[in-house]
């Protein structure tokens, strides 16, 4: 991130040049009423003709004086066009596209051209742009140009500012270069932006090319695929004014080079999202901002912190070490950064309590230590950090009470205390001076409620919140009336906080984007008309609400007492992503307009009284239309369990590339299982975690959840829902065979086909679904052997196969009369063992018959034939007999004496 100091020199140079031009203009007699040059006016009209302008941004380009047109500036002295500024600053509806006409070449005095932020659909940057000899400013960033960057841009010798970067957000880089040698012609360049441009073909000499720009102040080359070429040393620096370097997201796998810190003017260094590791330099220059987040820095990084605290001359204002693997305590040297304003340490495996030196960071404005293993309470000294604006302790192992001193942080705007083990009481004192607080989040683990809120019903808070999230602690049995004073509220989460009250009428009139009041005991009827906007996300599940659905703007109303039919007015809900009306008393069919939601990702209508054919008049969507693969292409979860739907399972379901939960159990479906279900992309991906990052979460405070039946038990899934992969077609009237194509679903975790009328055998290739954890094929008409390899070896519960009279093999007691290949192999081995036993027994008796006479005559025969051996043998026998006799006699005599003595004492 560029600091103010790094931007200042560039701004000064640019505006000084404009000031000098104004001085020249003031010395010349100027006719301000004179229009623009006619040739240039026609050139601009020709340029406009080749552009697509659907929103009419160029509607002012009419009349004789083009100097008054939007985005056009002319010289006061000559009336020549010197500036064309058509950068896109608004939403996507105002983007320009089309082609860049070479009529611009008639603008001989042009020194400023900005087309950034538009959408030119991958067309190459025109080569003729290198012909504007007076051009000082060229910005084509984020305009979706493609192809090779023309080296002709190297002819722009007067250029001060060049930005060709593109933020593609995961889309493959579309612009590239074959060489950077053309940069040597830009000797006056002060700003170079090539972020997102593929520089892999020029990666061997990129630093040498940059070193040819002696006036360069800022270098932006993030995401340029420079991974294999990161110079560890650089002997000669020609860029002596460089103040900012951004080389993030290049996948560098190396140690942090020391030459960066030898640039005395360097203030901002961003090397984030690489694979930097190992030792660190001894000198750290005068950095103001250092970003080393998301590298491979381990415990050796503590030396980096110590070095920075000693040698940075207190210049460091922002330090980002997030996303590394420190695996150690927070270093005490953190307290030495007296001027530090922003400290990011999240996701870095820090453990233990805060060091006492943390209280020295009195200038700190942002502290994020979330998602570590920090333990212990919040130090009371945090109340002395009166400059603090954003404080995030979420997702740690912290405990104890929240200190009342937190109420002294007068500048605090955001406070996150989520997912720790707080206890005690939160009172009005905790918020006494938090007049600027806008976001308060206290989402605790659901296991136990040890934290209580104690505020008066008539309390008027000093703050004006925009977002509040409180979950799994005790708030109040009454709906908090103080929320009515929060006129700026956009997001409200009061989940499982013990409210036993009706929803107040004033709440329905707020302009809210997120409302989660789930898992309370709220009662009453829903209003006939709700005023929430079309993008609102509302969860009122697990309450005792009643009423009929009219003019529905709500998406999560499961586990209530709703009745009536599902409303038909869905046409204005353009960005609706989740519909959950499960576990109510809804009846009738499903409106066709509900199925036309392109953005829908979860559709959960299970456990109601919905009826009719599941897919009858599919064009009108009594349920899942045939065109669902196109109209609802974002759908990830479809749960219609426990209704009375009938009909076949449509093959159009196979066209849903993101579908990973399909539950239509407990209906009256018939027909066969579509073979194309084996083509579901989300269940055949090789990476189970691939969907975690892009799972819908427009409102980060809302944690998606659903209830699924796994192993016959209903279980609630929340945080791991994106990696739950399930197909449940049980308790229907589905017939036919199990399609072998289902074996393509390599990431399928749960498959339940029980209680249908399936026939045929279990496909042996199903054993290739190695991620399968739960399987139920019971109560069908299946026959043949049960597979015995891979995952099937772990399915030892016979109940998952029961009531299939034709099935055989383990774990069922029925043995297969026609053995499968594995059993046939075992039988062959048994026959071979029997054959071996048949040979072994005769040889055993033969060896006994021969062994006895051979052993007898080997001993006795040698004694009979050799006289000295015979005499020695019998002498040994006699001596042994005499020794045994003496030993026995002596011990018997001793025993008799002992026995007599014992009798006399008795």
C-alpha cells in the first residue's frame, strides 16, 4: 500500500508542470471564446463512433466547441486538445467498450490519456499509442485489454506515468510481454504499473530493465508470474529515488533479499502472497509500510520483528505479517514500534498471551490478531490505546471477562470478539465512550452460555451502529428496545440470545440488508407486507412464528408454523441466493418464478405438505424445470425432503455444475435414476476443499446452515457445509438399476438409495468412490455379491444392505452361491492348501517310520561296535546314579530332622 509520503513526490512533479503551463498561458493574450481545433473535433467524433456507450457517457460530445465536452481539456493558449480523461469510476453499466480509433493521432498536442476501468473485451493495445510524442500520462489499467503489449510504447520519451495493470480477481492474465527492453526509452518515467501482466517471458531480466528508469518513484508488478527469477543480490542501483515496490503474488520461493533495504528512499515494500522464507537481513532501511503477509515465514520471523524494532528508526507505521507460520508467542519486541499505526498478525499460528509490552503501542489504530491460538484475557491496558479504530480478537483461545476499560477507546469504530470463551457480564460501562462505534460482533461458540448482557431497557447507547452481531450468549428475554435508537443499522444478528418476545413492528420498517433472529423463542405473526430490499438476507428459523406468506422478501424461515401456499411474486428478487422454507406447513405447488432466480444457490423446501408432480409441467416449474440447468446454474444445494412430490427425476439436474447436496427423500418419485447424475461437476472434482473459498457469503456475519440426514440421524451442518457432498433419493418409488456412471462422483461422501424398488446388482466399480463414508442401499430388490474392495471393506453394518433378498456376501450372513472374483480367488487358494495338506500327511508318517530305526541304531550300534565308547557310557550312567542316590539320601535325612523338631515344638 502506498503511503502518503510515497505519492507526494509524484503529485508535486505533475502539478508543478501544470502550474508552469498556466504561467505561460497567463503571459499570452488568450481568446477564451475561441472553439477547439476543427480537425481535432472531427477526430474525437470518429473516436466516439467506434466506441460502444450504452449509458450515454459521451452524450455531451455535440456542438462546435469540443473543449466543453465531458472528459476533454484544451490548452488555454492554442485550444488544442491536451487531455482525454474517460476513466470509468461508476458501476459496470457505464463502461465503454468497442475499438480505439487511430483518429486520435490527429490530437498532436495530447499529453494525458486515461481509458482505465472500461471494458474493451480483450482487444490489444493499439500500437499507434506509441506515436504521441508529448504524452506524459497514460492509464489503461483494468480496461480488459489483451494480447501482447506493443513495445512501441517505449517511444513515449516524455511519459511520466504508465499504468497497464489489471485486477483480474482469479481470471487468467490476458496481457503479456515478450521483453521489457522497451522500458529503456522511458527515461522520465516516475510511475510504472504492470500488475497482472504476464511477464514470464521477460522474467530473466526484469530487474535490469527496471533499473534503466533512473527517475522511477513507484514500481507496481504484482501477479506477474516472476516466480523463478528473484535476484538475491543486485550490485548497482540506478533507481535511487524509488519509494514504493509492490512485487506481491509472484510466488517467489526464496529468502528475503537484503538489497531491498539498501534503497535509502524506499518507504513502502509489499512482498505479500509469495513463498519467502529463511534468514532476514541485518539492515531494514527507513520503511514506513512493510507487507510480508502470506509467505512461508516461520519462527525465524521473530528475528525480523526484533531487527525492525531496533533499526527502523521508529519510521514503521504499518506492519503486515498475516498468514505465516510463526508457531510461537507474540514477541515482546512488538512494544518497540512507537509509531506503528496498523498491525496485522491474523492467521499466523501465534500462541500464548499478549506480551506486557503491547501497552506501549499507544499510536496503534488497527490491530488484527484473529484466527490464531492466543490465550488468556484481554489486558486491561488496551483501554489506554486511545487511537484504536479497529480491534479484532476473533477466533482465538482467549477467555475471562471483557475489561470495562474497553469503553475508553473513544476512536473505536469496529470491535470483533467472535469465537472466544468469554464469561461474565457486558454492561453499559463497556460502551460508555464508544461514540464512534459502527460494528460490534460477538459471535460465541454454541457449547455454553457464560456471557450475559446487563443493560437497562431505557438505555440510550452513545454509538450509532451499522452492524451488530450477538450470538450464543444471554442478551434479554425482551427484544432490546435500545436497537430502535440505531437509525443507521443495516445488519442485525441476534442468534440464540434467549429472546422470548414478539418481533416489534418498527423492526419491519428498517432498511436492513441482514436480519438473523434464529434460534430464539420469538412468537407472533409475520406482517402481510415486508419492506426489506430485494437484496436482504433474513433468517427467522427455529422460532414460533405463524402466518401466511405474502409478498415474501424473506429467505430463511425454517422450523416455524408458517402455512398457506408459497407466494408467486419473486420477480424482483434478482440477487436472492438462498430460499429455506423447510419444516413448516406450506402446501400447494412451487411458483415458476421462484425457479428463474439465476443467483439461487440453496433451495430448501423439505418437510412441508407441498404436493403435485415434482417435475410435471416443467416449463412452468411445479418443480425443477427442464431448463433448470440454465436458469439456476448457481444452485449448490437442493433439498425437497419430506413432501409429496411425484414424477421422474429430470436429467436437467445434471446441468448444475455447482450442485453438491441433492436431497429429495421421502416423496413419491418414480422412474429410474438418471445416468447423467454421474456428470455432476461439483461431486467429481478432485479437491474436496475447492468450494470453500467461493461458497456464497454475501453477508459475512451470516453463517449458512442446514439439517441433513446422515446415517439415519438428522444432523446440523454449518461451517463445513461447503464440503458436505450428499445424494439422498431414499423412500421413493424409484426403479431400475443403479447407474454405473455414479462411480464418477469421486468426492461423494453420502449416498442413500434405500427404500425404493431398485433392481440388479451393486456395480463393482462403486468401490472406486474412495471418499464415500455413508452408504445405504437397504429395502430394495438388489441381487448379487456385495463388492469387497476399498471403501466397501469399511461398511460392516449389515443394516445398510438389509431387505435385499438377492444380495450376498459380507457383512450379510448369506454366502454367495456364485462367488465373485474375490471369492473364487479364495477358493483356489483353499484348494491349493488342501492339495498341500494331502502331500504333507503321508510324508509325516514315512519320516516317523524311517526316523526311529535310524536314530536307534545310530546310538546303540556305535556302542556295540566301539568298546571304549561302551565302557565310557556305562561308567557315566553308574556315576550319575550314585550322585542321585547321595543327593536323595541327604535331603531325606534333613527333612526327617526338621519334621521331628517341628513335632517337638508342637
